[in-house]
């Protein structure tokens, strides 16, 4: 599906943090998908299509990304994004979600889950920032480039010559040569629509600080939401050890699984495999809750 086709049905909802852009497909209990830096909700196009028979699947554009519109003074830190998700759900009158995150979006999901645990029906974390690995060592050159003011030039270079994008993000993909021009344009063009949008992305990157995730460790250790940790083993940004750290830290973890050789954006590259894993997790979570409810009913009857 092209970016234009995916966003043809996009919607917006006003929140205290800004006008938040999103795409939704399906019906039923809500599943919320959260992307990472540089990207937007298009990352989850395959999951929305493949999981819409089970859930009302919503992919949201974070602050400083996609078609979400914010003021030039809006806080765009990862914690601010976590609060935005709560505001977003409030605006849509959604109480609970099955939350799915990738990359810095996975970090945002951890913060959201820690701050709003009652709003989590289940959680899925793929390769993402965690604890004091934010930003990861391999991403620090990009962070340094942004801090030095090089983001506008870099974004323009990536759009003008797509091979620059494929080369720069080669570690993020198993097959960077297969990333289409349309995908690159869908991700990057929104960041260059105005100087403010470029500046907003720079502020997002400049705000990277592991204190946001270090501070929530104690709350993560109390998180009981059924959690799936799905990790690509070929990722230079988020080593496999972080999947073990999350598994050991979150008591609600039901399963940790590995995608051999996969890299950070494997939900896009290995869409069917990942969607199957998410589907299985949701079904198992629903069956577990149903079983507990039946047990409680039997206990009450006795």
C-alpha cells in the first residue's frame, strides 16, 4: 500500500498537546501502534491490514512527526509524547488499549504503561530504547549531527537521493535496497513541509535523555499487563540483552521471542510473522482473562 493510499483516510483529533493525526482500520477493542523517530504511522500499515479483524487498530503520528500539528513551543520529549497518548485516548473516549511500540516509540510505550498502567490491556514491545540505552551508542552520530544543526540538509539529501537514506539507515533494515522511494518520501516529506516541522523533529531528537526511562524502572517492575517482547537479533541499536532486561523487569511478561537476523524495522520487513505473533499474544491474553473471569464466577457461586 502506498503512503498516499494509507493516509487517504487519515483523521485528526484535538488534544492539549496538538492536533494528532491517526489512521484506523477494523473494529472491536482498540489496539494502538506507536512508531519511532523519523517515521510515522505508515510503519504499521501491514499490521493494521492484517489485524483489523481482531481489533480497532489505530496508528498515531507522534508529536513532531507525520501530519500531527503542534505549536512551536510544545514539549516534544518522549514523556510528553506518553502524556499525549493519554490525551489522545481521552479525546476519542477510549479507556484501554492493546499497546504496540517500536524504536523510540517503544520507549514512549514503556513510559505510558508505567504512568497509566490501568489503560493497558496488553503490551507488545519490539526493538526499542530501554532504561539507560537512550540514545543507543550507534545512533549517537545522528544525534550529534542534529545537535550541530545538520538536520535540514540531511533530510533534503535523503529525499533528493534515496540511496543516501538507504545507506544511512542500512543498519535498520535487513534489505535496505528494497525500501521503496514512496516509503522514504512518506516518512521524510512531512519533516520538510515547513521550517518549524524540521525544527520540531530536531527538538525531539535533542530531547533524547535516558532519564525518562531510568526514572520509570520501579513502575515497570510493578506492571502486570500481559506483555510480549518480540526482538530482532540482528539489530546494532538495541542489542538482544535489552529484550532480556525488559522480560526480567516487567512482571507481566508472558513471552519473549526472537526474530533471527531481523533488524529494528522488522515489523515492516517481516510483517506477516510479526502480525501472527501479535495475534497469538492477543488471543492468549483474551483467553486468560476469560478463564480468570470464569474461575471468579465459579468461586462466587460456591
